[in-house]
């Protein structure tokens, strides 16, 4: 394991963008294997090469900037997926969107008709919990 530390010393390493590129490679390789379309595996190989280039790069500020742009682009999707997972797991509350500002609000289930006041904009509205 010490040899790996020596190899990676001064290099960028993996981040969210690299993991995403490797995931694209895996999906394309799997689809290429099933459909027997070899050009998909070649396209996937390009994504894999880019991912390893980023992992072994010594230009750390440039790689961080690339990852920050990717995370800014992917942030709304990530937030939406996390909220869907939270809603699916939480059986004790109902979630509503504020009609004015779009803030997600949590209300206990089974309380009947409740008046919900948004913490962000202060608007009140009624919903069934």
C-alpha cells in the first residue's frame, strides 16, 4: 500500500466528477455487452481515460475548478434525489411546497386540515395532512 501512496503523492485523486465518469463507462460497457454495439464500449473507454487522467493529474486547482462546475451543474438533481429519498423514508410527515417561494415544508401526518406558514416568505395556506 505504501507504493500507492508514493504514486499518488502530489496528484489530484478521485472526486465526484471522476466517479461519475467511471459510472458512465460502466453503464456504456454494460449496454455495449448486451446490445453488441462495439462503438459504445469505445465511447465508454474515452470516459474512463478522462477519469484516470483527472485522478492522476498534478494540476490540482484546474481539477478542483472542473469538479466545482460539475457539482454546480448537478446540485439541483442531487438535492431533488435526496428529497425524494427523505420523503419516501419518512412515514410520519407530509411534505408540501410553498405556493409563493417553493420552499419544502414538513407537516405531521394525520392532523386533518392544518394551516401551514412558510418560514421563508411568511405566507400561510391550508392543506390536509
